[in-house]
């Protein structure tokens, strides 16, 4: 019974009507009046609170206002982070490429020759297997084409194009070879004795990829030419070109000297590298 009385008492309190009146302070004229209950006030307050929370959540989640909240990442920052990630990846790839490139230049400066080992038996066996499956009989179309080309070459007034390096390389200096190219002693160059301050000329058109001083070989300049060909000029007295310069065949790039701890007199230490392999310069250039 007591419990029911308390429930009825609470219900009367919640549903008891009150009147909210707004009066004119000077004339006490009634302007607006509202009939309210405690239950109405509670519902109105709860609804207002929920509405405010919903609006605040919407503003934070779907408007730029969220960027002003401390610790919340902005759209611009995310874009910048993504762009920096791509740039970092590109820089990493460029670094690896430059690292390999400088490693190749270092091998040229130190005279480390690259060699390739072949298994003779496996090469012979592979050649025999391939020869068994090849039809060596020329077809009729091939025979006609060969005959046509032979007739055209017969009356050609010009010399056929060749890939001979001797026609494209220019002697950097003229003098006496004091030390020849020797793979056994790892002397991958020719030393040409020349008068001091004699001009050193570019062996072919190319780009200067190295032009610096080294302790062992003094003033060194390296040119990169077409066809993956590199020419190296060491022990110079001075350098006339800088890294990145474009040079023509026969253009003066340095002067003969005797710089560096490995030099014993005025001369040019000249190297040729083709595809990463050292080659004998005397096979392509006449220094005398």
C-alpha cells in the first residue's frame, strides 16, 4: 500500500500543472503564458540535449570544423603525408640508381675490371642442341632478297656503314707508349709519355661525368660517350671542363701533367670502358 501511495504521489508531482507567465515589468501586463508540468520540462530538456549532441557530432564529422580540434588530422595534412610518401619512395629509387652509378665510376677510378665466367661445356652443349633444331636451308623469299641486296651493293657509290670504333675515336694525345694495356698486371690503360702542358683532347663526343682531384691519380676527367662507352684521362696538370659539360671529339679537356702519388713523370693515363668492361685503347686509337 505504501508503495502505491508513493507512486501516486510521484505521478501527481510529474503531472502537476504549473503556469509560466511573462509580464511587462512596468505595467505588469501579461505577455505570454505557458502551462507546464515537471514531465514536460524533463522531456523538453532531454530532447534539447540529444539535439545539441547530434548537431555537434554532425559538425565534427562532416564539416571542416573538425580540423580545428587539437589532435585531429586535417585533409590537407593527409594529402601532404601521402605526397611525401610518394616523394620518399621516388628519392629512394633515385638514390639506389645513383649508388649503382657511382659504384661503376669508382670501379673505373680504381681500375677494377669486370669479368664474366662461362661454362664451356654448357655453352657447347647448348649450341649443339640449337643446331639440331635449326633449318639451314634458305627459303625462296630469302634467296630473292639476298640477290636484290647484292645487286644494290654492287652499284653503291658510298661505303657501307660499319660499327668500327676506329672511325669514331680521336687520339687524345700523340706520344710514346711507356706502359701498355696489360690485364695480368691489372693495368687497364695505356700510359702515353707527352710533354708537360700538352693539350689533352676528347676521344669522342660526350658528357663530362667526373672532373675532380684524387690523391692517387691527380686531376682526373671522365667522359661518357654514345654506345655505353667511357673514356678516362688521369694524372692531368689541369682540367678545362667541369662535370655536366658537353664536349666534342678533339676538344681540349685538360693538359698533360704528372699529378697524383702514382705518377712518375709527365704522361697521360688513358682508359676505355665499353659496357662496364675495360678494352685495349690501342685497338682503336693510334697514339704514335
